[in-house]
C-alpha cells in the first residue's frame, strides 16, 4: 500500500521519477555516516521543474525533504532522519553551459566533481575545489558543505568558486542568485547551508587556468611535530604552495602498503607539497620550500619525476581514509581546525588525548590550512572503545576551540556535529541563524535535524547512536 | 531645545560623544551623493559598547540609525534620509590587533583604508582592496559597499578579505562572526549590506604579502573599443595582471593636465596595466601583455621606470574623477558591469547613448573586471541637461543588464539606485531579502531608504532629487 504522499508524487511525476518501494528506498536511508532511516519516498528528477513540484507536494503533506548528492558525506547530512522525501540528483549530472573564454560553467548539482575538471581539461582549465572524495562526490554536495580539499590552500574553498545558484525555496518557488548582482549575498549564504535553506538545482562555477608547471614533492620527518613546524615556517615565510599535506607514520605505512606510491615508509611523518605556476616559479618555489624543510629537520626531499608519479602520490593521499581498512575494523574521522601557528601544539595534544583513552590515532591533514583529520581507530563491537572514541573526539574538538580553532574544516556539521554548534555559537546567534532559515524555508522542512542543535543539550556533544558507522 | 531623544543620548553617553546642535549636525547631513537631510542627533563613539547603548536608545525612541564612515559614498548610503541618528566612526579608527605571522588584523571600522596598508608595509604585507577613494574612505564603509578597486581584478573585492565581523544588531546586542566558524556564512551576508543588517564595530581582515616586483605600464590606443579588445584578449589568454584600467581621451587629457603623470595626452584611449610577482614573473608578464596589446593595435607601450613614476601613474588614475573639475561644472558617475567579453560592444553603446542625449561622456573604468564608470558631464543649472543625464544613466544601466551585466560594480546601491534593484530582482527575491533584513533588524531602523526599492516604482529609475550632487 502506497502512502497518500507517495501516490501524489507518482501522479505528478510518474514511476520513472518516483521511488516508493522499501527495497528501492533502502539505498537512500544512509550516507557515509551510518545513522540510517528509511524515507517515505524518493525522487530522481530530470530538472528543476520536477524538484519544485515535489517540494510543493511534500509541503502540502507535511513531509520533510532531504537533498542527496552521492551520499559520501561523513556527518550524516544526507540521512533522512525523520523520513519524508529524499531528492537524489543522480540524473541531474550535466554541464549545462561552458563558457571557456569567461572561464565559467553552469552545471547541475549531481555532476561528479572530477567529471567537471576531466571534461574541460582539453581547454586548459579546471575546477579548483578538490575534496578527497572528488572521484565520487557531487558539485551539489560540495556546495552544501562548502567542501575544501588539498588545493584549497591556495585556491580557496567551494564558496570562492561559486558564482551563482538556482534553487527551490520552501514554498516550491524557483530562484536564481548571482555574486554579480547587488543586494545581499545570498549565493554565499546558500553555500555551506547543507540543504537547509533551499534545494540547489543548478550551480554557476568559476573555472581556472591550468598552471604551466606543477611539482609534487615529498619530505620525510622524524615526527608530526617537526613536519608541522616546517609548515608553520613555510606559511610564515609568505610562501603559499598549492598544497601542504601531512601524514603521520601510521597513515603513511597504511597508504604505502596499499598504493605503493613512493612515500618513505619508515618516516615518522611525511609532508606532501605541491607548487604550481610557470616553470620558473615552480623551480624557484621548490628550492625555497626544500630549504625551509631542511632547516626544520627534513630527513629527505624528493620531487616526483613525471605526471605518473605525481598522480600516484595524490591518489594515495586522497585514498588515505580507505587504506585504513588494512589496519582497523572501524575508524572515526574528526574534522577540526586550529590557527596554523598552533599545529605543533595541537598535534601534541591529540597524541596525549588518544593515549589517555588508549586509542590508536592516525593523522592525515591539510596542514597548510590548519585543518586536522585525526582518525581514531577502534572496534565497534567493543563498547568501551566506542565510549572512548566519543570522549576523545569531544576532547579534541574542545582543545581545538580553546586554541582559537573551530569544529569543522570542510566536512560540514550535518547530523553528527549539530550539538557541538553550541560550543562555538551563543543561543542568540543560533536563534538568528534559525530566523535566516525561516526566510527561505518557513516550515523548516528542508533537511531537519541537520546543523542546528536539538536544544535538548547545550554545550554537550551528544553520543551519536551510530558511531562507528564509517567502516573502512 | 533638545529633543527627548538627544537628551537621552546625552544622559547616557555625555557631550563628548553626542552631537545635537544644528551647526554640529550639518556635517552629517550628506555624503558624496548630495541628497541631504539633517539628523536629529549624531554620536562619535569610542567603542562598541557606546554604539550598542545608542542603538537601544534609538530603538526605544523609534529613531532610524545611519552608520557613517568617511562620507565618500557616491550613492547616498550615509545620508540620514529620514533624520534620526548618525553614528560616525571617526574616532574608532585604530588597528586593534596585528598578527603578522598569520597575516590578519582586527581593525575598527573608522580606520582609513590606506592607513592600514601604510602601517603594515614595514612588515612586507598589505590590505588588498583599494578603492580609488582609499586615501579617505574607511574600512567600515568599504565593508558596507563591498568596495572594489583597481587591484580587485586579481585579489578580489572586500568580501574576499574579511575574515570576521563584530556588529550590533537591531536590538542593540553585540555579535561576532567568523568565516572560520560553521553554520551559515553571516560574515559574507554582512559585507555589502550597506548598514541595513547591523552596525559594524570591528572587522577582521586578511592581509597579503607584498609582491617582490611590480611593473606599471601604459599603452596608447586609437580608441576605447580597441583598448577594450586588448583587455578581452588578455583575459581570454588566461593572464591575470594585478590591474587593467582604461581611460578614454577626455579623461586622459583631464588627468594629465592636472597630474602630469606621464600619460600620452593625444591617445584615443590608454590602458594602464600592473603586473606583480617575482622579478621573473613581472618581466615575463610584461612581455606577454605588451605583445597582446600590440597585436590589438597599441600605438605605444611604456613601463614606469621607478617607484616614483609608478606612484604618479596610480595617483593620477585614482584621482581621475577629481580631475574632471577642470572641464565640467558637474558630472554624474555611473557604476555598472558587463561580462568582459562584451566590453567593446558596451563602449560603443554608451557612446551612442551619450550622443543621442547630446551629453559629453568620459570613460574611466576597471576594464579587467568589466566594471564601467561612464561620467556624464553636464551643468546642473540647465534643466534639459539634468533630464538628459537621468535618461542616459538609465539607458546605460538597461543596456548593461541586457548584455548580461548588472547595476553596480562597487559603489553600492544606497539611496540613489534603490529603485533600479527592481530591474534585476523579482518582487519575490526582494521580499526574501527584506525578510533576511528582519532577522537582524526587525524594526528596519538601520539605514532606511537604502538598497530596497520604495515599492512606489517598479522597474523605473526614480529621478534623483539631487542629481548632479557630485560637483567636481
């Protein structure tokens, strides 16, 4: 028996668009955070018109609405925690317009991030934001979380590359924003709002010219602290490489065992550096960076010799989380930031917290941005370990906040971290954000239970029911 | 006799902070757009606490509130059009914190733009957004209008350099935003909101490393169209100089007569180009740009030989509007944008519009950004000329919109252009922006009559009562 909600969707949009059978809905119940909940219905629309129709029907039926890209989010942002309607953008995955001369493209939200750069590489241009998930994650999902990535160090995050947005508001009306227009910057407001303000149906993105030369280098260090000191010195010297990534010994060994990319397996930590520009720039940049690295204790410095080696180093780095599967049944990846000058100190603190809780920890992070990703390794079948992970994760967040940092670098808040928002915003500020939400979606039907604290717990991190979701 | 509003302000803040005598208030009645109106009171606060107290008193008395930087705005954004309270930030002009290593500063809104860069030049860093008014305009005012400037071509506008904001909301409560925090991007929302969402009391800004080498070059062309073609070709070639400015013959002659900076006086148009980077970058960049300019008809190409010559060229360019005083009793400066590829076409159209209305027009503009500043020259004592300027200004805006452009590049909307917002936004979109405003300032007491159309006229440009305000 179909619900009247599903029936109305079927009447309006047909069986090609609407999914209502439990076996079809199971795939929309979860994302990479494993809280899961079956929706009442899902749609796979062809265009914005179909999205708007579905939003209006959901509104009339009082059903919540959750937009879904590729479901790679680590914080449960695409989980239909209250059931309702999931809108999958799997079909809306085209480049609608490409303007090479003005270097901009209009794309649909379901377009895979890397597919965009691959399609335009022939024209000598690329889309800069490159989350490690870029092989599978979508531009729409990237817009929702304001996704970062290794190269955001010099190019900025997603918000710096979005020129305009088409979206459906809570009443089912279609709107278009542009950063070129006057009035309030609604484009910037929509980026990072995790589907709580509007359902994005098209994105205008900025494209960049591919650099003439790229060098990718690897330096080995005795430990993460000294690698962090080198990063701090590089930034302090006013040099901005296109990427500055650190992996600790545990991660490096797992990655190298899996990918054989050429990382020094016995190093206490490795620093992955990319420099781009003209051939002269890249050569001069490498010389300057190698000198600073050596001054700060680098044991070795090696540049990839060709594109194949460069690609291998990056593929291994971006696949680091997956490689952890070799050494642990489960891991919990945290996402937090500190000012870059405090990196050595925070690495020391994370190490101490993990030791206190008797948990192995791996560190792989965007060092140049001060964006940490400690991976706490555990076995979810052991209750003590699950409790220790929750406690350690909270301590790490509080430590980062105390150092002037914040609770998320790029993964978003989603379902997982909503209670921690109270750690960085006052009730007044949260209330103001809630009223901003009401402007766009007065029924608060878009992605409920995401971003905003439930109100039940203030300043406390809720124990996520499904912690340990991220099985490697 | 003091109003009860002024009396309450005096009781709370004292005579050192509060201005209430008409002769003291006269200076707060206008900005560089000459609609003028005496406020009921003005304050010159020392800190955010005094601002918050004044906002609460104004709220209780039902008085509107207008924040004021240096009063250099060209669109009437600081005019107290309904009287009420003006908050002058003349006293809140300090650098509160400077963090050279992380390249950020916390400044008060009354700090003069150029004073910031001058104060930190010794540390090898600068604040990038550089409106032509930077010698006198304030960071707070720049934040209000999301000010651009010649160097925003490569560095981005004010919004790309604001890391956080402290502001007082419509209830008199103090808040702080940061782009590093999660949740909605309220920092970006506040930038460009022209004082309608909150009264900014502190700004965290990003600082940049001064480039190793800077070259400033001047190319002469036979006309603006061919100079525009060269700009379009430079952008199309994927080269981004730090500035790409065009002045037509009328402006070049006025500027050169006034400043003797070394511009070719007999050129039909000049292109001012700046390239920055390493010494090698700058040399290679100049060679590439000179070659493109010559291919597109440049009659000459000359690089300034030293810092003195570079400074002279920039001082003259940034003083262009002032130099018009040599040739005209009054001018009206328009601010609009088109996609850069359509520059030659729009320059042709502006010329035709000015000819139709029998008005001389000068063009000085940020060509690399597609940001036009046609100056229509007239005598405000001639009624026919005033009417012609209004009609021509509207036609120019409509032409830019039809070419895919927009109604303001950097001056803001303010009082002057509020009716034109209906040309680019639907009533629904304007209503959504109005509701966003209500979140921050439910009484709509902050800067009334600015940005939003009055509703009386839809799609029509209102005849500004005080057109011709901008006397040179």
